[in-house]
């Protein structure tokens, strides 16, 4: 009897898990293996891959040795792609930094309201999620455009004499990314700060800690899991972003995301796009694993 | 040290805005002076303003009106982190991400005391609260009683001019509470620091304090030594809140020397010694403690009233009786079971005489 029930329980568990597991397996894990496979074969002439497959390491070598011989003669820039990787990292770090700097005080402010206000304010943070990301980015583009809201307003006030170049540069990309990803930073930090016991700040003050030191010594370390979660949740998607750099950068700002996007589009170089995707994934993976290994237990829960 | 008082509150008011938009005076014109080296308790039911008063002394709240002085220095504009006081919080508020050593050493760290001296003084402080060798533990790994001692050590290590304690024993079980009460009192005598102790437990306040302020609805109703508060309560609230009291309604008939004659409603005349002035015909309440009443042992030159036993509760050390007088007023009587066998228990329905001296009762007008 007991055995029967135990087996029945096992069956139930299997029934509950398998649909989700199958989904992940079929549509995430399997495609990943396909990407891995493609990254090690030669490209096809009109996109796709060469059939039958010819195995090669060229796609990875190319990352470190970029020769765009076709158009510009045999001009090689050994660090072209590495540079773009570095550049993407830099932009992602700047965006993450500002999302945390801007998000933390806001998350703190919201967490200190009375429950009814708290919920209302959190809804205001979340509502933008319901608008299409593309629409929001185009809207921001209109605000920053030469004839856009921002320039018109300040020209109208005669604070500036000619429109500022706010679009199609790195600044625009960074503004666009901060704009798009700020809520992702606020949510996990809010969760951490809301759980924080504020009598601990009183205790710190009572023991002679000025506000800044009390914050650095007590509140920040205790809400750090939320900050780290915010860091991961913003940095990972931003480093691979391609819509925002494409729209806000007007094709002038190259990031890993736009580069990969191009390999699967106009360049028709699936294998090279695949190898870049995998290198990007590997870099993020190493970063996240390194963090969790260094005692990020709390963070995992905060996420 | 420019003042004999450790802490002075002068006409302090604290108003809060209620969620409904109204204004509530949590502390309403409180004036008190706490002497240097004193164990002073703020006693009252929840919401009486005792914790708010403490928080204003600590600097967590600023008074709406009035002045707070610590050793003669005006504190209104001084932020909490610059005040010469330390607090033991109700829920201890130990820093969970720090070790016991880091917790206790936090105040010294803020003062810039060197690591080696800090470590030495932390182990001394741990000795003082009898938890030596606990330096590397985390607060989570300690029992409630141990956390309580760590919180105490964390505050006392800074040698504050005044130690503020906000119901520090509230979360402990009864036995541990009793132990800690004595320990705290002993500790206070040893270190000689002024303690201001917030509690809603009247027994705790009576046990530990040099003086007590009884508070209700934001007002300090009476400030005095435990025996003053108990024996000579200023009003009905204090008499009722501290210990058990019988209230008998009556009317002042006339004064005869030091004796006031009072007609108890429906029960008869009693005499109470009092030096205070009353007008004839004044409506008063006579408060008399249950342990000051005697059954069936009449007192010459005392009050002796007839009544009937309504209930008997035997609780080992004492027996409690409910006795109703002919006029309908009822009293509780507490008799110690000194000589059982000789002193027969009374039974429900027995006719008894209830006796008390002229000095036992207290006449209250409010």
C-alpha cells in the first residue's frame, strides 16, 4: 500500500513537472545546443550554415582578429570586436551604476510610505512595463530629438540658443537604457529595503553613528542582496541590449547586441553571431557564478 | 556636569499627526527631573506616552514643545548620534550582519577607538554581562536572554551619562524576567549610571526603581518613590494601576481634628486620617488596599464594618475574599495564611466584620 502511494505520488510529481520541464528543454536548452553547434561550423553562402557542415574554429578566432577585407581592402583591426565587447561592458556598467544610484533612494522612499501609498507608488513603477518597450523607446527618442520636446522647451525659455545633440550618440543610448531598466533595479532593492528593520538605524545613531556612517555600516550591508540582485537584473540584459542602442544610437553606437543582431540579419553570418552569443553568455555566467560562490545566498533569495 | 539632574523634561509636548489627519498629543505637558545615578521608571499602560518620552530623550523624536536637558545642557537641537545617552531597545535591535564583538564595539568604533582597545573593552563588557567568550557569535545564534545582555553590554560599554531602557525584559519569560530584574538593579548600582526604564509592568517598576513616574494619556500623573506611589496614590488611576485597590464611594461629613468622617453610600460612617482639606458634602472615593483589611478581628479605634462573604479564593500563601457590605458596596480582602488550622477559612455566606485602621485608606477626589 505504502509503496503504491509512494509511486502514485511520484507519478503526480512527474505529471506536474513535465510540461514545464519539456518546454524549457525543447525551446531553451535544445536551441542553445543548436547555437553551440552552429558556432563551430562554416557559414553558408546565403546565410544559414554550409551543408554538409564543415567544422571550424574560425568563428571564435575571428572575434580576436577582425579582418574586414571585402570592403576596405585587407584592413585588419585585431581589437575591433573585443573593443565592442569592452564598450558594451562599459555602457552596461554605467547604466547599472545609475540605475542603482537613482533606484535606491526611490525604493527607500517608497518603502517608508504608509502601506496604501506604498502599493500605489509601486504600481506607478510597474505600469510602464505594460507599455511596449519599443513604443517607449521611440517616445523617448521624440523627446530628445533635435526638434523634440526637450530642445523646444529649453529653446523656448531661451536657456539654449541652438538645439543640443541629444540623440544618436552614446549619451542617448545610456539615457535610453537607464530609462528602460530603472524599474528592474527598483523592484529587488525595494524588496530588500522594505524588509529592513529601521530600528537598526536608530540603534546605530544611538551608538554615535552619523547618518552617513550608519547607512554605510548598517543599512547598505543589510540591503546589499537587493542591490546585487538589481545589479545582475540590469547588467545582464543591458550588456546584450540591441533595440535601445539601435534606436537611440541611430546605428552609430555598436554594442554586442547590435553586432549579434547584424550577424543574423544583414551580414548573414549565423556562425559568427552564434560564437559571439556564446562568449557573451559565458562572460555573464562567469560573473554570476563568481558572485554566488562568494556568498550570495541572500541575493539568490532576493531575486 | 552643571546640574544635579541627569535628565530634565520641562513642559514637554509631543504631537503626532494621526492617519486621519488629526493631531494627537502622545506626551502632553510633561515635566520631570531625574536625579543623577537614579533608577527611574516610566510606568503606564500602552499608549500612555512613556516610550515617546524615552525616544525624545534619546533624540529619535523631537518635542513639539518644551525643553529636554541632559546634565543641564539643552538637547533640542542635538541629533541622537551626538547625545550622551545610550538605549537598550525593546527588540534589542542588534545588528544581525555583525558578530557580537562588532555589535558591542560599534559605539567605540564610531568614537574612533583603536581595534585592540576595542577588543579588550568588548571582552570586559562581556564579562560584565556574564557572557564571556561570545565574541564571534552572531546575534541569531543567541537566545533571547543572551541577546538582551548583549544589547545591554553594547549600550553600557560607551559609558553613557544616561542609559535608556525600553521594556528590555518584555520579550523574556517570567522566570528569566525576575532574574534579569535583580541583575539590572545590581548592575545599575555597580556602574552608577542613571537608568531610565520604561515598563508597563507595575511590579517590575516597584521592584527596581528608586522613583517612578506613572503616566496615562500623555500625562505624568504622579512621580515618587515606589512606597509613595503605592501607599499614597494621587488619584484613582494610579491607585488602580499600581496593585489592587478597593474603591468605596462616599460623602465627606466633617473634619474632627486630623480625622475626616465619611459616610459610605449605604454602608455607614468611617473615619480616615488625612491632613488634606475637604469640603463638607464633597463626593469622594476611599481607596483601601485588600491586604490592609482584617476579617473578624475588630480594631479598637478603627473602622469596623459588617458584611457577608461572597466568594473565597484560596491561593496558597493567601486567601482572597469578596465581601459585600449591607449597602451593596463590595471589597476584596487578602488574608495571609499564617497559621492554618488555628485560623479557620471562612465560607461563602458567612457574616463577617471587616476592619481597617484610620490611616490605611486614602481619600481620592479624582
